C-alpha cells in the first residue's frame, strides 16, 4: 500500500498560516504578492519537513498546463548514436521542471498516429517530432493542433512548424577547409555522393547539404573535386566497393567520405591496395560515430551534435508553448545547430 500523499492543508497547518498563503508561496508568487520572507521560509521549511509534493493533475486543471512534453520519433530511442537527442531533451526538460513522454513508431504510420493521439489525450503541452536521420517529412495532421517542433527533420511542404536540424551545410564547408588547411589542392574524391550537389541518395537532406558546402569552399579556393562515387546506402560495404572502384583507376590524395561507416570501408580498400592513412591518402568524414575513434589511425570527422539538438528542440518548443494562443503566430524557422570537427589522425 502506497503512503498517503501530504496535502497542502497539512503544510499550511504545520507553517501556521492559511492554505491560500501556502499555495501562493509554493507557486513561487511570494515576492510578487509581498508575502513576508519569514512567512515564505516557514512554508518552505514545512513543505520540506513533510516531504510535500504538489498534485500535478490539480495544478494542471488550474493552470491549463501539465508540465509535460511528448517526444515521438521513428527509431531515435533505440539508436545508439541518435539516442543522445533524447538525453539532451530530457535534461533540458528537467531543468524547466517538465517531464518527457517518449514514444517510438519504428516507421509505422498507424502506430505514429496512435502515439500522437495518445500524447494529445494526456494533454501534453507540446510535441517534439523527431527523426533518427535528417530528412524531409510529411507533417502529420495531429501536429497542427498544438505547439510542436520538428527535430532532425524538415517539412516537405510549407508548414507552420519550426525545425531543429544539424548545420550540415557548414559541416561540408568545415570538412573542405580541413583539407585545404592541410595543403590539399588536387586529387580530392567524394565517397558516398557527388561530385555534383544533386548526385546524392534519395530521401536524405544531409548528403545534398554536405556536398553543397564542400563544393562551395573548394570552388572558392579554385580547387576542383576530382570525382565522386554515389552509394545507394552509407554502410561499410558500400564504402569499400566505391573506394576499390576508384583505386582501380586512379590514386587519390584525399577522400571525403559522407559518413563514418563509409570511411570504414574506404580504410579497408586503401589497405588492400597497400596505401596508408594518412601518409598516402588523407581521409575525413562526418557523424563522429564511435567507430571513428576505434579506427587506426583515428578518423577525423565532423560530429553530429545529437545532445545539443535535443536540448535546442526543447528550448524552441517551450518558446512555442509560451506564445501559444497569440493572435499572430510567429513564422516557422529552421534552427541550425553547429557541427564541431573532431581533429584526429587521418589527415596529413
């Protein structure tokens, strides 16, 4: 049998003041209503002694808020890499005394619909709609009925929802600058996409923006991309095959792999041809997957800021919740979170 909840009336009785005064103090309004500091202290001490916890349901009925956020994703919760988005969101919510309800759809449209409805049934104050990898999404109708933010996703069509995404465009620029700073001015090949910005796998946003950023910086430096190999998927075996095909025809000076798993395959292909990283070929990549630190030599990569993405999504959503109900809704914005470079040992 669970212990009986301490009531507000018991706190007021212990403090020797009225229930209304105790309620105002615990709501943080003592200074606003000029309640004396001595009375405020009495109430706080009484609440602490009795281990008082406010009734969230009652407070929600009074204020119209539940201090909860819904977090609905495809496979973020079960992804080792993207899971830090949830960690960032949880910690940001906790700092604001809010609770995160997490639901995962595994890409099932019916389950997604049910989860979003369940979040609304529980009267969450807002919803974060998250994707494991950056992509364009069709915004579910259920997200248009209250405050919501897209995380690691952008709307396919015009939408009133703001998005929080990694700054993939600047990440591409960063990768190109690393090679230029190391003195590379020729023999630069892309593995996974390119050489044109439209030569990318379908469905993703990151590839096009990364290649665009790379091309922008290299073109400005009057450095031509020597070639690019589009891969259907960004897994090690595809990186291996693309790098082998390249090495059978030419000797690159540097490889820009569009993610770390492709770089794993490229390392293997270079080894097959007796080439050393970075003495013979420099390699730079994206994501900062744990494998980047396991490779030898350790892989220089531009990191996906998953933790920061989760925190930023909560920050943006709370701003939307605060503005909810205003006559003039703010325009949707895209918030780009910086992607830091992890300089290791693979670029010479």
